[in-house]
């Protein structure tokens, strides 16, 4: 059983919008400046925050999601394994929380940042918004720390506060809450990250991101108590995990994976799981390339295809290449944005129909609000590429688009609710729908997917 003394911290908050991502990027920038080898992780299913982590450190950031990885002890074990594997050669690991610290499924804390901190033994730093509050801030801090006996909240950072205000109230905040102050960040309106319907604008779209990071690093160097944070990180207990008993794959298959401005939502450790079953990932661009690369399977992830609808429509040679490959039996997994792209048409807001890949008969379009949001369990109603009939897997949906052909090969059961609906177009070796999955939480699905790719390769080599 591997074990590592990994110093680690989780940056959490009482609610979304408190500045977790800003504080985490500041910490990662300071670590980079100090040539300190760091690993970054994100609690929950969010794709965009890890992109910011990656831009700072120039290394992948990994999602730790206790619903997608499994709603049981093996799921917690998998989270520790991902954290340990990618952190054991590092000097520190920074975990970014999700939503409010205790917010999980429904009105419970299941799959919350709090549950992740408990599962991984990670000390927690709470980010609080310092605007418009004085002593009341201490009440918020004390209430958050005392809400659960094992909260693991040990310190706090005050965000968006004037230096003079911080200096005036710091001792009161510490004394009344019993928590250690680890510094502050001033209000920096020119260093905010913009949002759109699926969350923050992606890191690659921010032209002046490096300038923003430089400013955040300069501010954090002056206002954050770095030695106190490192001391807190070193209080984390040793982390241990079990490695799965798994034979090395006999051979590899070439799995084409869409990676460009339109398709960029992937879980890094999910991709590692596919590699462990023998996938060689071949990146390509539905926006810019003329055809699929030489491959045995196809993975179309999520993203923002609606923002590039015209350009995707104009690339008819790529659409034809994908359409032909799937019709010839190539295994294809398409999630959310990738599922949208496979439709016959994208309907613009002015009613114009743009031809897309033409694999799924129907239209996709943007709506005025969230269609489905949250964790789901998928149950296969028939044998599919990823799941045999009657088997289940955990997934996540979060989309503002709709479809005239959402599929009915699986039943989606919303976690923490009695709601259910039909989902997923599964025919032959195609598995396409709005749900996002994490292969580290369903390795049997990864095995089936790569196994189908091997079978297809044999067929096309005859």
C-alpha cells in the first residue's frame, strides 16, 4: 500500500462567488515563483477551474469527485489514490473546493468539499468576502468551523478587503473565531475572471491571463502569510491508498480525442484510466482539421460548440469523416457538447439551421436556462457500448442546450431527487448523450470502450 507525507491544503468558502479560484491561482502563482513543485486538484465535477490551475503550473489539474468516483468506500479510496499518485513527488498539493464547503447532494453534505477534506485528511482554509462586514465576519468563520466537529477548517483568508480594514479587524476575527488568519487579498477589479452560462470563461480565452496572474502574485506576496500556510499544510496526516490489481494491456489502440476551443471538457485522470486499458490518445480538432486521424475509436468531449457553430458547420470534410467512421462501426463516445455536434443541425437563435455532423437525426439548440443540472445515475435500458443492460454508472449533467433527439437508451435518476428522465443515444458502438462520466469511477466502462476499439481495429485490418 503506497503512502506519502504530502503537505496539502483545501481552499474552500461558504458559497460560490467568494473568490476560491482567484485565491487558488494566487497560491499556485506564488508556488511557481518559488520553484516549489505543486499539484493542483478540484473538488467536484467542474471542468473550467482545473484549466486555470493548469495554465499557472503548466501541468494537469485533477478532479476529485466523490459522486463520480463512487458513492462508497472504494470511491473514497480512488480519490486518495488520485491525490496520492499525482502529489507524492510534489512539495505541496492545493485542492480547490466547490460551491459552499458543506454543499453536497440535495440538502446533505454527500460529495461535498467537506466530505472530500474528511476522506483525504486535508486541512481547510476558508476564503471569506471582506466587503461590507466587520465583526460579523468572525461569526461566519466561527459558525462554519463549528458546524461539524470534524470540519478541518483551521484558517482563513479574507478576500476583497482594504489593507487598513484587515489590519484593524484581524485580531478580532482570529480571537472570536478561534481560527488562524493567513492573510488577505485586496479588491482587484481588473483581476476578475468573467463568467458565462457554464461557469467561468475558459483560461485559454483570457488574453491577458498572464498579466492577471502576475498582479495576483504580486499582491499575494505582500499580503498572504506564506510560512503559516506551509505550516498548516504540513499538519496533514500521511496519505495512503491501494493500487488496483490490474494487468498491463496486451496492445494499444488509437483513440482520437477532440481537443480545441470548442471541445475541451475532459477529466485528466479519466483519460489516464483509458490509457491504462491500452488507449493511445490522438488529439484532433473538429474546428481546424480536415478529417479524423488514423484511429480505432473516437471521443468527443464537452465544451462550447455553440460558440463555434458557424465554423463547425463550414468544416464539412470533418463532419463527413466522422459520419463515415461511425457508420462503419467505429466506437464513439460523445458527451454533452460532443453529443450536440453529432446532430444533423444546430438551430441558431434566429432560427437558422446549420448542418453539423449528421450522425444523430435531430436538432440541438440553446435555451434560456439550465435544462438538467446535477449528479445522475444512468441505468442502461439495453446493451450499450459502455454498459450492459440493467447496469449503472454515475454521471453529471450541466447544460443550457436542448435536443429533439436526447435518446432513450438509459434512464437518468437525479441524485437526491425523485426525478428521472430518458437519456443517451446508444446504437451499435455509439454512446452519445448529455451526461459526463469519469472513467476512474467506472473502470469496467473504460474496459468495454477500449475493448470495442480493439475489435474495430481487427475488423478494419482484415
